[in-house]
C-alpha cells in the first residue's frame, strides 16, 4: 500500500503530500497490491452470496465518495460538505432520464456526471473564492437548496421522489460501482503527478505564494471540485439504480459527505488508497454495529467519530504505522491538539 | 525606457497612507536598493508591484505595459518575481517540488513535470540547496528556507526580482556569499530591487538607493549621497554614521 | 391603510418577531465560532435539548414555559462546561476540519439518543395564552411571539453586558484575540474556553425553549436550527452580540418576506442566496471586520 506521509503540520486538516511520491518501489508495491485487489474484486460475486456482495457494493460506494472528496478536501484543502448535492444530481438525472426519457442506464449515468461537473464549475466559480469555514458552510447550503428544489419541482417527483426501472440482477450494480471506484482511484493517482496537480498542491499549501509563482488559483480549484462532483454523481446514479427509488431527504443528506470525509481522513488524506482503506474499515465497522443494534448504530458511529478525531486525528494509518508505537503517537496527537 | 515604473503610487488602508504618491523607476540591469525604517512602506510597494494589493491611486508599468491592478499570477508570468520577508514555502512538498512549481507555471504552457523537476535541480545547485532537494520543505532551517525562496524566484525565470530582506540574520561570511550570488544573477540579466536593513549589503550591491519614510520617498541617489543626506539620517534615529557593518537601523 | 401596506407591515412585524429567536440561536454559535474557532454543527442539537427541557418541565411539572428558560439555560450551561473541558479541549488547537467532525459526532450522538429515548413523536408546548394576540393598530402580534422577542432581547442584553463589563468577558475577549498572550497573563485558558462554550450552550438552550413555544419539537429539529445559526453568523459577522442580533433580525425579515412571496417551501433557497451574496460581497458579515488579500 502506498504509505501516507510522515508527521506534518495541519494545513486544513488534511496533511497531504503533493506531487509524486518519492519512492518508485513504493509506487510499484502499491500498484501490484491494487492490481491484486482488483482481480479479487472482479471474481468475488461468483464466490460470495448476495448479502456480502451488497455489503461490498456499499463499501465501493463510500470508497468512491471518500476518494472523490479527497481530491477537493485533501489535495486542494477545500473541505466540501455539500458533496451529496452532486450525489443527488447524479441520482436524479439518471433517474429522470431512465424513467421519463427511457434512456438506458449506460447513457443516463454519464449525463448525470457531466451535469454535476458543470454545476460544480458554476458553483465553484462563486464558492471557491471563500475561505475554508465559509466554503464548507456554503457548500452545505447548496446541498440544502437542491434538496428543497427537488422537493418542490414536479419533474423530480416532489417530496415523493421517483422510481427507477429495475435492473436484471444485483451484480450489475456491483460492477458499475467497482468501475467507478477504479476511475476514482485512478483520478487520485494521476492528479498529483500532473502539472495541474502541482498547482493544486501549491494552492493548498500556500495560496499567496502560489499566486506570485504564476498560478491563477480559481481554475485549478474548479478542476478539483468538478472532478469530485463527477465522481459523486457517478456514485449517485448507480446508487439510484440500485435502490430503484430516490427522494430528496435520503439522497441530499450530509451523512454521505461526512462519512466520506471521516473515511478519507482516517485512511490517510492526500494518499491514493487511504480513502478506500478508510471506507473499507469504517463501513465494515458500521455493518457490524448495525447487526448488533440497528437502532443505536448511529449513536455508536457518532461516538466512534469523536474517539477517532481525538485519538487519531491524522488517520489510522499514521497511528498504526508510527515508528514510536501506538500509545506514543496518540500522546503526540493529543499534545499537539489539546488546549 | 525603465523596466519598472511606479508613478504617483498611493496606498491607503482606511485613513492610513502606507504609500503616498511614490515615484520609482528601475532601469533594466540595475540593482536598486529600497531602504527605510520599519513601516516605511517598502513591503507595501512590493505587494503593489506584484499585484497582491491594488494601489488606491497611481500607475505601475512594466516594460511599458500597465500592470496596475492586474492579478498576481499574470504579473508573475510577465516576469516579476518576489521573495517574502517571512519565507513562504510549500511546507509539505519537497524542496525540489517547491522549485519545480514556478518552472511549471512561468508561462501558460511552460514545461512538463519531469522537465521542471530537472530545471529545479539546476537552480537548487546554484543557491546551494542541491543536497537537500529531497527533504520536505518544513524540515529546512530558516537560512535554508530563505535560499529556497530565492531559488523559487529564480526558477520563475523573471526579468525583475524583488528581494525582501533576504540577508536578515546572516553571518558576514554568509552575507558575502549571498551578495556574490545576487551579483551573478544580475550579470545574467536579471534586474534586482533589494529591500534591506543590512547597510553593508545595500552599500556594496546597489548602484542606486531609494529611501522611503512614512510612505513617501525622501531621498534617492547613489549610496554615498543617500546615506549622508540629513533627511535620511534623521529618519533613522539610531544611525550615527553611514557604512556600519551591524544589523542596521531599527 | 391599503391592504398591501398592511401585509407588508404585518410581514415586517412577523419577521422581527421570529428574528429574535433566530438571533438567540445564532448568538451561541457566533460566540463559539468567534472565540474558539469551532464551527459547532451540533448547535441545533443543543437547541433541541433546550426545547425538550422546556417541554418536559412544562408537561411533567406544569411550569410556565418562560419560567423554564433559566432552568434550560442552566442545564445546558453545565453540559457545555463539561463537554468543552473534558472533550473539545482535547482537539481545540487542531484544524477546523477536526473540530467540525467532532461536533458532527456530538450531533449524531445527541440526536440519535434523543430519538431513542423520546421517539420521533412531534411535541408541542401549548399554554393557556398560546393563542392570544395583541392588536397594535393594523398589525396582529401573537402574545407568545412578542414575549419570545422580549426574552431574546433580554438574553442578548445580558450577554453583551457580560462580554463588555465583566472580568469574565474581558478574559474571553482576550483569549479570543490572542491565546498565547492571554495564557502568559495567567488567564486559565481551559477554564475560559469551557465557560465560553457553557455560555453558548446556555443561550442555545434558551433559544430552544423559545423555539419550542412556537414550533414543533422533535429530535431531528436541530439541523434546521444549525443552518439558521450559520446564516445568522455569516450575515451578522462573528463574535459580536450586535452582529448576531442584526443577523437574526435581518434573516427573520428575509424569510418572512420570501415566504410571503415564494411560499414557505423556498426558505432554504432564500437563505442560501442571502448567504452567498453576503459571503461574496463582505465575507466577514455586516458587522465583521474586513479581511485583506484577494483570493
């Protein structure tokens, strides 16, 4: 696995390394592992029963969301809390095109992604001028606006939502989610290695310094934001097809985004596989908790978030891989962050 | 024609005039010094030239073109580089990556990543940071961070460099080395505007000095002329003679 | 007086009345954000707790809702002190993202525990005087709403006095402006932070009690109030009582007029548009201080 960076200072809560990782060997190891995981993922549905396939599809969903969030929140340092807006755009566009336009899924989904990217570019041109806190709140506001809009308009079925045609069998969703996840991870891998990726890292690290070195920040921020939106929409479209029913309150929900953020942070922000690892761990925990008590699993998750934030703010990978040991790294984190 | 000309530049913060109708012209190839007590407006002038702030009044032209109020990134690409008084590295990127950034962005389609990284190596060797290229910038000492600032400015490939107190806190030997480096950069065709408190540097490097005080230009001329100007001496209460080697006026 | 003028006047009155509650909701959030640099996404959940405190004291013991306000405030004060001192102080110097996530964790915990304990049934606080209104000339002023506004103004006035005239207020403001310097002057930071959060939560509790008298009470109600708090903070600027008051009143007027014009289902859109406009034009809010460089 590609290792997350060593201890650094908090810039925006996402201690991230820019640019290509220094070690070719680490790259090669990571790629080999990823290839192995991909092959395993491709054959799993043939081996496991549907219950587990569903769970893993859910993990893929959050893997996409976490990786996508990482592009804007981790790499660029703009913590987006309204990602579910794009999830919803993808879901509703796919749904409406399939239901009323009788389009096949394979056409409806990309349409949703592109629409979301355009919306992100438009919104981003306004919102990405804002600083961290305000950006977070404004994006949240955007999500709430879309929620209210879809609840009020007829084309989206108003408060009752819309139904989608059913698919042939469950593995359709599994493979689409896997495909989208591969795209998300590839985006996370490619971006830091490109010229745009350097701009984004520089902007995250020090926007003023980046500007006097020839980087005009807004276009690059919009790029990251639109990429994030595209991927959220992909996940949303597939999710809508899977659920066959979407309505405003469930899809335009900050829970999706917060889970994505928590997973990205705890797997290791600014790394390629960190968000996916975070998704796997936290989603699995979530499933286990749900089985213990359906009713209280949110309470447990809330408590878990609090504990993780206090004791492992730099992510679980950091904690477990720290050379000084688990307790020492927890102590260090506390010493750095407490009053 | 002057490379950089600031005409009647005024900057007000509320009712405080950080700069008041300042005229400065820098000819190509010069090394011009900008001195003045703290709060004189030196950094403000640099901020205005580089586009980080907009003047309340006045015009700034670079190579004949009006750059007043243009965006910082555009001005950087026109060929004006600056260092910051407090170094502003990209902390979590390596030294090499830090210097690659200006290489990548100095023109709209400047270069690829690999090419920029190679070019960065050359610049790092020039400033003496070659050995530390793979370290993350946050691991550098303050003098090294200053060198990194300089390296990034050089890597932008500018025609004009605005240096904001790059010599502060250096030993005499280090100061000499930096001065030699700046002279070398200058002979390669880069015009320099040097803000400094260290008088020895200003006297030794600059052919011409501009003195600011409370936002106005109070003197301009050769180092000897300026440092014996009674107005300048009065502005710097702590200086009794010109040409002293210490840290300079406070 | 023409009907349209009357409607406009009534809207203005309604807007100001509701604005008082909004301001009280925003007060606590503004204090925490301005002093502790923490965006408390669970703020609405604490408002909810205040509402339920008022509800249960009223339903079980027959206390007048306005009389329960100090009790709700006190209970949340204690809770706030404990939370800050024991939990939030552990991450207070971390980035805003970390503290934001922590408060999100609180929100999950509190909202879902409330859901488990009190069920999703919607409650209401209805007193003998709930339906009464005053007729002041052409406008109708519901008694509850007027008393709510009065209570809100009282809370704001008290908070302002505390912040500007007491040693505690000075300590809080000093800590907000320069934590290191405050520490060097012997101010016990951990304690001051805890008191700040306690005060903020107390106002949230009172806001909840006030809201509960006019609006439905249910565990998930917090989210709306959190968003209201955000908008009030952004509109009015952070860290000042006057800002929260102004923000709240303006927001109250805005939503009332928008509801009259667009219908009640468009309030988020109105709020968001106002939010964006203010953020783009004056990011620090109407009464906040200006920022420097261009972005």
